[in-house]
C-alpha cells in the first residue's frame, strides 16, 4: 500500500458535487483504497474550460492504495460525468 494525494475537481452545482464525490468514494472503496483525510479547497476559477465549466469545486483526498489498482481506478474515474478532473500524486514516506 502506498500513499497518494488525489486532487479532484467537481462542478459547482451541489447535486452534481455530491453525486461525483459519492461515486469517487465508492470506486476507491471498491478497489480497497483507504481515505486518510479530505481537504476542501473551495470554489475556484479554472485556467481553461473543462466540459463547458469555467469554475470548479476542488477537493484533496489523502489515500492509501495498492499501486496496481491505480490504473483501474483511473479508468473508472474517466467514466464519472460529475468529475471534471483528477490527478494522483505519489507521496514519499
């Protein structure tokens, strides 16, 4: 199990944000990832338009997961319409 930071960006609409976050948490638990902490970064302007959105709600998740599962988690996240962008960054111990 390795530690990762997962930065996620959701639409500003409350229902889409909650649906997207719930989907992300379900996918992570499905692949055995453990969420250590959540840090909301608030609503911010995007540098460029993403899926016709100019603003997004940012959330940083600190997780631990088996590195072999990252590819499958990435594939599942791409199918989530309520998740604008995401990025996994490995945290050194």
